[in-house]
């Protein structure tokens, strides 16, 4: 196989971060285009999205499809059909494998020539099953230092910039612990761009630059209650420690296997494993500012060498090139072929129905029925490797779960009035 020159990037949302990432990824191609499918889906539905993807493949002579799979919004059987029809290479970008591996990523991985995961632990989980997976981090924005206001002395001895909410209980517990122990921590709570507490990128980087210690966390967001007793103890991949380092800030970060692989502990970053460990390290670095400066400088250099747009593009190009040797097969030599588990099917049906109902409420009846047709096509393909009874159960349970979700949302809005 020849290196695929023309890439189409399917990314869920259009924001400054995603556009920055794709500009880097695109450097691994001769030509590339982007389709932000989140807003497109909401406005036009799944049927229109699938047609748009195929039209772009034909128009731009696309040879590689790069797909962000943070949500189960694509019919994997449709993607498999595109792969076979146009001889595409498929690369998936799995952002949240710490808690989405089983019910999203693993299904899309079945037809992917290359899986890029932000979770170091998941790499071995993929490879155990013959999936060509690699630990990969998106590029980190490196600001022009002249644009970042720097004070003569540190404005904050220790600071935390980020979201503080109920779905991040371990984070809240640690912050409360630090406040009770009189560390003088500055908690700068920030949220989305439409929120009054939103910080611009330069405002955030200014805090990183002017804090002696910047605190970072690795705990995952608990969107739902899991039956797994270890679920809330998981620590995953965040980019905050890399953003802090990019501007020359010193980061004291909660340990995770992934963050320990990004930067060298004790040389480019300092990691803590418990509240006691954290408190001891805070007091140590309060009294060793020279070490803080040395580690921050080493980290800044590491970001430029490993996570700049150019460095990430080179790594992506190398991974794509190395993956050509498998030529549509997994690491064991088996043909890549779609299989879905019940968890994925439930979520795909729920997401599709929710989007379709949104179209119906907007009066777009024709598009609603086209999306229902897309759903039936998925169920028809699903029935080829699942029994008829299993498919019926999946549909009924999915409708029930969606009904509960919608009812809960309606009641929540009613109570907030």
C-alpha cells in the first residue's frame, strides 16, 4: 500500500482546541479537510451526515478517514462499507478510553487500521485483541511568551485552574483538604466560553506562568454510577499538566500512568499519589524555588520537542506509514471486520433516536424518517451477528433508557424554574 495522501478529519465539535489539533494532524497529509459532525448532526440528522461524508470522499479523493470517537454517533457498518468501497485507511482517535473503551472505542477499533488512544493502559488492551494501537497525545499550544504577562514575583504560591463540580468528587476532596491545611491555594474555577467564569487562553496561561506551583488532576469525570467498585478511583489522561509546562510553569500533578509517560518524573514534572504526599511536596517546593525553576524549564523544553504541532505531525505520519504493513488486517493477520457489543448498540440507538426526535420537533419530518431508516439499516446489520431476540431486547431497552433520560431532563428543567 502507498501512503494515503488525502485525509478527511471527522471531529465532533469546532473550537479553538480541535482546530489547532487538526492543523497539526493535517501536516501528515498532502491535502486534508475537516467535517465537524456534532453541529451537523443536530441540524441535519444522521442520514444527511452519512451522505455528506461520502460526497466529500468522492470530491476530495480521500484515502484516509480520521475519526474522533468520543461518542457513538457513527454506524460502524456504514464505516466498514466506506472502507471496502473506496479502499480507505481508517484511523480512530480515542480520547476517553479510561471509561469509554468497552462501550464505544472497542467497536470502532474492529475496523480501524490504526487506533490512537490518549490512555496508556488501553494500548495493551487493544493489542491483546490484535488491534494496532498506539499511545498518542494531541499537540499542545505553545504560546508566545511575550504575550503572557509575567510578574517580578509569583502572584500565587499555589493555584488550581479548572472546573470544580459534583461530577469530579476526588478533585473536590483534595481541594477541600488543601484549604483546611492552610496551603493558601488559589482556586480559579473556570467553565465553558458562555460562562461568566470563563478564562481566555492568555488569562489562563498567565496564571500558570505566575504561580510557584500549579496543581493538576488526573481523576476521570463520573457521568454515571458504575457497578465497578474501582471506577471512581481511575485516573486518566489530561492535557493540563502539558499546558502548564508549555508556558514555563511548574506542575504538581496527580499521578496517572499516562501522565507519568508524558514527562519525566522529578525532572520535568512532579507527581503526587495521595493527599499526604501532595501536602509534603507542596511544603518542600515552597522552600525550594530554584528546583521549581529548573523543573519548569526542563518541562518547557520537553513540550517543544515532543508535543509541538510539528512533532505530533511527524509522529502521526510515522504511525500511519508503519501501519501500512498490515494492509487491512490486525496484528494477528485476521481481516478487520465489524462486530458490535450490546453496550455499543444501546448507546448508538439512544443517540440516534435523540437526534431524530430533535429533527421531528423542529418539523423536519422527512429527515426524521430518513434517520429512522438509518437506524433500521444498523439493526439489520446487527442482526447478522446477534440473534433476533437480542436485537429486539436491545431496541426495547434503548427506548426505555432514552425515555428515562428525557423524562429526567424535563423534570430537571421544571424544578429549576
